[in-house]
C-alpha cells in the first residue's frame, strides 16, 4: 500500500503494543506499523506488551502480504550487558528483515557496521535530530530516515528535508514530552528509572507550584503538555514534504488505535482525491470526544507557549484521574554514608593500572567565575553555549581577555545543547575568523561534531551525548572526540561496567546542579501572564530564581539566552567521597558544574576538589568542610544499582 501526492510518497505510520493489537492495526488505513520486540525498546514498562521473536516474524509476513511496512523499535540506551544481548537480537532482526529499525543508541550503528548487517536504520526521536549537520552525519553512518525532534516546526522540517534529501518522520498525534528528546534525566536521578532506557516515571506530570519573586503562581501542572493533534492540518503536513506521519500510542488499546489510524488514513485519502474541496473537520468531533488529553498542535506552527499545557488538570478526567498515573512527587535521595561505602567498594573492584592523575574542569556562567577558575589554576575552563540569565553570553573580547589570562589552564568554548542553522552560522563565523585563544570545543550534538571536526580544534563530548557503553564511546571517538563525558544516568553497576570496558579518556560530572530537564517550553511565562495566588519565599535559592515546588522539594529553573529553561537538582550532586576510587577507575577528568554558584561558594568547592585530587586532604574531612548551597547533597543515579 502506498499513497502519493504530486508524486511524493506519504506514509501513515501507526503503533501496536502487542501482536493481537498489531493484527487489527495492520488491517486499518495505515501504510506501516511500528512495534517493539522482547528487549531493548522504549516501552518495556507494561507487562504483556511488545512482541516475541516468533510474533515479529509472523507480523512481517502479514504486513508484507498487505503491501505494508513494519518498523521495529530498538530505541533505548544500552548498558554493557545490553550490548551483548543486542548482538543476538540484531542478528535475528537482520535475518527476518523488517523494513527498518528505529534506534537511539549509537551502539546500534556500530554493531550493524561491525556485524555486517543489512537491515535499514531510522533515527529515533530520542536522537533529537534538529539540524542539517546531524542529518548529514547520520546519513554517513548509514541512517536512511530521521524522526525529527518534537520541537521542530513544519517550515524547519521542510527546509531540512529539501536541503538534505533525507526522509523525515514527524509525530502527528498522541502523547508528547515537554522536554527536548533524550534531555530529561529526572526519572533516572530520582527513581533510578531512565527515561532514555524505556522506564520513564513521568515527573513532568506531577502537580507542581511555581514560585518566583516571593509569589506563588496558579500553575498546577506546568510541565504536562497536551496530546499532539494534527488531524485538521494534514494539508500543511503534506506541503512540508514530510514522508511519514507518525501516530504515538504503543501503550494504547486496540479499539482506540484502529479508530485513530482509520480517521487519519481516510482524511489523507480524501485530501489526495480532492485537495481543493478538502474538509478538515470531518472526524474532529469524534477524535476530540475520544481524546486521552486535551489537544494541541505543539511546535508545528511555532512556539506554542502555555497553550500547549493542560491548564485544568492532567488528563481529561475520563481516562486519567490526576497526574498520578505513573508516579507521585518523590524527594531526591540524600547522600548517605552506607551508599558511599557501597560505591567505594564496588568501584575498587574495577581498579586499573596506575594512570595519570585526573584533571579538574569547571563550567562557569560569567566572567567573574571564569577569572576565579583561572586564578585557582584549574586544568580546564568551559565557557557555556547556554548562559543562564541574567548573565550574558561570552563575547569575542571576553574570550580574548580570558585567553590572555589562562596560563596553563585550557580554555574550551561550549555549544548550545540544541543548535539551529542560525547557531551553526554564528559559531562558524566566530571560529573561522581570526584565531581564538581557545584550546578546544565542548560539543553537545552530533551535528556540531560533523561541522567543526575539520577546523583544528580538539573536541570534548558533553554529558547530553549520553554515552552509555563502550561501543557508542568508540564511535564518537572515531568521529573525532578526544574525551567523552559519561552519561549522567548511569547507575552504580552500569558505571562500573562501562568504565571497566572503556579505555578512552572519560570525564565525569562530580559536583553541582546539572540540568535534569532541558526544554523549549518557557516556565517563566506563567509568572509573566498570571496573577499570583499567594506569597512564599524560596527555601534554598534567591527569590529571584524560579522554582518548581512539590511537597518533596523545590527545583530551581534557569532560563538561558535563547529562552530555553533548565530545571536543576533541588540538591547538589557531590561525588567527593568517592573521588579516589573513581580516579582508580581511570577517569581522566572530573567536572564541576559551577554556573549557579557565587564566586565565594565556587572557590570553596574548587579548592576542596583540588585537595582531594592532589591527595593533600582526606575526602571525608573535605566533605565535612563543605556546606551545601542547596537542599543537601545527592549521588544522583549512583544511588541506584
């Protein structure tokens, strides 16, 4: 089955959670179906869902007999143990030959190359593909289609598709996230359940209160986005040149999914048959009546603001009672002596031959912090690509001034986490002009690696590349990275296994308040358009800082120069007690995320870590001399096994 409009193929892609659901969905008005197998996909939470090996093989026979396609999701991050399981699973999938795999982890691309497999590959939405350079890089790695980031508007999608020639897939209906793809670490840090490994506990759908400037604002579910609904905008989707229209819903029931696929398929056929006289609203009332949440067009036509958020409560009431569907507000775990001892003992098992003393890196937010880092002789100074307000981005003159002062410190220029074509033009202009006194680049996405790898600057991979296994580490190193930051989601066992298998230079974020959520959605808008409903001071940070509050804690939120929001830990990450054991694992560099500290606070933290690295003071004594700036100390994902 295939649909065409003016010679361009259009594919309606529907989900199936089980084989029984698949058998009905594939008979609906869709052109292709996607589902997960027994392992390594992003929907492993629901018992009885996903397909067995035998069911996958049967599904392919059924679909191909109907001239329809099947895509199998192999789209979570792999631990070292998962890598071995993936070899057998990928070998099976290559034998039965689905029409493509949908993947997130770069390890899949490396395994396909290493094993000589021929199954086609599509880049999952969890790869967060959002610029041309990423598309070019993925095509060179063998990817034949990309699912665009959720925040991509149709005009940008049209531009990227036309300029790259790559097939694009776009979500048109269903559950969306408020956080940029693969940039939400909240679930892993609080529950040990990684959203990038198919186990998200949906903290975005908790009942929060927003506080700022001493006031409380009426935003009950400020992160709970509405469901995507593009039924009335099929002409614009088709005009954008997108190949595949994707419906979300692998956890939905059979009747609901068949209804959705038939409604969208019938509408596409009506538009192809009579585009001028097309009625956009034929099934709108029926779809709205059967909605799971309220509807939005999300980012399809630009930044949606608060119109993308469920203002009443999470869900419509018919299908979900409140935001407590997946989890309830839960406090970040405190750093405990017992857990520290467990970690020290486990890491000691992986001790490597004596290596060079680890270095220290600090990411800052302004010139005052940067000059302090240089004064203290820190090994690496990172200037951020995303600068928190009210500070301003570093200018060329700032970089020159720091270059003149840096001495033996190496100075790195960071990239924004999400880079548009405008950002690439700006950084290309900056880096291709007069030689800047920087020693390298801190890169945040595959596109930046692709664009800047031949400019002569050494490159370090930032934490949001989410390197989780030695295969993805090796692939990134082959692309030109000289050092990689370990995924912030690693549990104790995954961290120990990864570092024992990987001999490449690794960096670990050991202190500070790194972003748990990175989002295009502007939480500050709540404070700018709504009247406060009460007065209340922030508990741990200045009232000038916006916080999201539950009964279990307060998470500060900072907005950067691009208007993007970074939700941080309520506590501070602190690995100081295990620094010696981490050094023995061969970690090349430790990083302090210093953006939110005063210079006085940052000085105390840096000197403590320098003393620990140099062995001039006992780490327990150093920890006793540190006073947390926020709500206490936490070990993040290392709290979990």
